[in-house]
């Protein structure tokens, strides 16, 4: 699968919830997304990044592949930290993004089972990043206001836009 790059309009749209029990394409989608993520050396990928309007993410932090359908962050820890983030859909640059260091995330497995993930540090950051994609939010939208112009310029230069 090809990863869409900013400014693709698909990346700006809110993706729709999936019906896990009656969507036979989900398993193939997740498999293809995982392949694409590994090919691109990413640690997370959201379905809109491959042009699919579904609330599905895959991620691999600590050498364990996981997929989550309809993920929702139900709790953001109070403590936040700013760290540089890259994105397969915003290639060539990194952006300092403030994120909670701890989140609680709910969602469904491919089998339709409810799952709750208590995540910290890198996993917490990846989940916030990927779920942002499902809401049409990119790291460019999260960068500090006074840096936005310079970051957009750097992105355009890196991608010959
Ligand atoms: Zn991304």
C-alpha cells in the first residue's frame, strides 16, 4: 500500500467507525497496513494514511504488533512532555509535539473484543499520534504556533512542493 503524504485531503478527514463483526475486509486491511508500516520503518500507521476511511490503527512498540479498531483515548495523564515526532505522511521533517506521558485507550480487537490499554511514554505518544490521524489531525497541526511557518517551509522544501 502507498502511504499518502500531506497535503492529501484524505489525511484531513475524520475517519468512520468500523463494524468489526461484519467487516470481512478488516483482517486483510490490518495485514496490509502492518506490511506497509514495516516496509516504511514506522512504529504506527492509521488507515487514513493508506487512503482507507476506517478507524483502524496498527502499531509496534517493543517488537509486538497490535491492531486496534475504533480506538478512543478515555484518559489523558496530566503530565506532558514535548518531543520530536516524525510521520510517514509528513516525510522529511520532525515536529516538536506536546503529548501526555500516560493515556488510557479503549478499542476493539479484530475479534471484536473490548480492550483497554494503559500506555506510557513512547506507546502513549504513538497512540495519541495515530488516533490524531483518525480525526484528520497531523503533526503539522500540533506544532507550536510560532514554529509553524518555518516547519511548513521546511516540509515544502524537503518534498519539492
Ligand atoms: Zn503519522
